[in-house]
């Protein structure tokens, strides 16, 4: 069952009461990197408007064996954890999805990261307090019992329900300064890929039969989500914003059958169907509740989608399923640091079709080059007041936090969007 934790490991009660809406400082737009917000996330833009900063960050805080993340976070001295914590503190999001944060039963890792790192000012940055959190199991590293990669053996991460060396590796965590409506959280960890109508099931090119890479027995246990899909409602004043969190599998590390590319495409499609009226009627969550999101609900889709609109190895138009959905807007967060990096690193970046200012990940210069992989996509009923990518130019002292390979933090950058809301709006 999902675990809903508060600071110091307490189980959170259902957050159904109103809490005053936190706000951002003046929008940072496309500046190279956000800085500490002077109002601490609880100020005002005049008398009427308030703002909510929503972010996603693949912070690469995964470890190689179970228990290692808890050990690393127990002292407050882990260099990488301190660096990614400082990046979060510099951005000060009100709600943030953390990808590649190993799942630990009971929420212990989440509590240690908050207590020993986020709540301790790093390198002069102001501490960030997140009294509300959501963490739940991931399909990564869970043995399937089948030879999913068809190499003749049943073992290893490729044969797990989602790639991982142990259960929970590369998991997810949502942190929030506002109450999470725990009774209304929906998870889709166990939704089967085969139950998506028109699923892009991979084909074995060595046989004449279509879509036959997986056997019927394998499809009976193989979930769509390589980690999970979460609908985490956050209560902000009188409003509820649904944080739709996921981390689709990379569309690589496979063969001609493109099984990971196909899965990435359909993991992305899941959210498009979920927010489109009547398109999600086929869905069922882990509690058996059917259907997608209410058409009247406000939402923000967040996560490392592992898909660029024009470059990289994803299935054509995979991310366009979200970017071209009529219920979704794309603020197109950007940074000058990404432009500088593409120019200095050259390589594959010189052949890219996409504008490098929108890149969010610093990948190998040979292939695939830097890409836009991480997204914060609000529903169209929400008004965007600012956005950005934490990717400082090299002349900025904060560039030490992102660095170059081997990275002191992560090969991904924190992406944020400010949403302006009217006081008293329902």
C-alpha cells in the first residue's frame, strides 16, 4: 500500500482542510537559474494573486543496492545529497516530484532526506521544509518470473517488471508544502499494459506474427508503468491541484523490437488519456476504481518523460501526445545554461533540430546529446506566471551545482513552473 508520510516519519492524516496558498516571488522567467525566493514561498503578489511553484527533478539519488540510500542519507554528509538539496533550496518549489529516489518501505529515506538535507541550509541557501510527502512502491527491480528480454535466461533488471537491480531502485517521491489529499490519491502501479486499447505492444521482427515479443503469459503480469503513475491531489487554499507524476522508461537499451521505446510511448499516452474526457474509461487504479480524471479538475503533469519533441530515440511524436493535447499547456521552460552547454559540448548537439534553450538533460555528446526530457505541464485552466530550468551558465557561481560529467548532482536539471491563482477561486 502507498505510504503517506510527514516530517519525522509520521503518517499524514487526510489533508482535506484548506490551507493558505503559498506563493512564489516574482517570476524568474527564462533566467539561467532561479535564486532563493525572498518571501519563502508564503508571500503575495499584491492583494489578489497568489502563486504555486511546481517542479520536477530527476536528482539521480538512486543507489546500487538496497539500504544504501538510507545509509547515505543518515549522516547529513553525503556530497551528492547535499548538492541536489541545495538545488532544491535555490529553486524553493512548493511541490516537487523527485525521480530516481529509491523507494524505501515506511518512507525512511524520504524523512532522512528532508531532515538531514532539505531542512539544513546548504552552502548558504535557505532551508526548504516539506511537511507533506507521498511515496509508494515502484515496479523497478520487481522480478517478473519471465524472460522479458528474450535472452534465454530469467534474471536481472531487464526481466523485472521495470528495470532495476532491486525492488524500488529508481523510485519516486513527491514533496509538498501544502496538504496532500491522501484519501483521494490514485496509483496505477499494477495497470496492465495489454489493457490499454490500441497499445503499442512490441513486435518480434524474427516472426511473421504481429505484436508478439511478449507471450500471453508475460502480458498477463506486465504492467504499463515501469515505475508507477500517481495522481496526487494537493490542497492549495480552496483549490485542489492534481499532481500527475511518472517516470517512463528510457526508449533505449533494447533491440529492433523497440520494446522500451514502445513502452515509453504508451506510458506517456497514459496521462494524455487520463486527462482527456472519456478517453480514460478503460483505466483502473490499484484500488479498482475505474476511469480518468474529472474534466473539471486542475492538474500539472510532472516527470522525466525520457522523450524529446524532435531529437533522441523516442518513438516519433511520443511526447507530442501531451504537448498537443487540448487540455494541456506547455510553458516551455528554458535556460541560457543549456544553450551554452550545447555550444561548448558540440557533438550530437550540432545536428539536433530542437532549440537547445529547452534542454533539461546533459547526456553523452556522442549520442544522444542534450535533450528536453523533463516536463512540468499544467492544465489550460491554470495561469502560468513564470518558468525556468536550473541550468546556470558557467560564469554563474551556481554552475558548480550542475557541473559537467561526472556530475556533482545529476545529468538532469530541475524544471519549474509558477502557476498564478486568484485568491478565493474555487
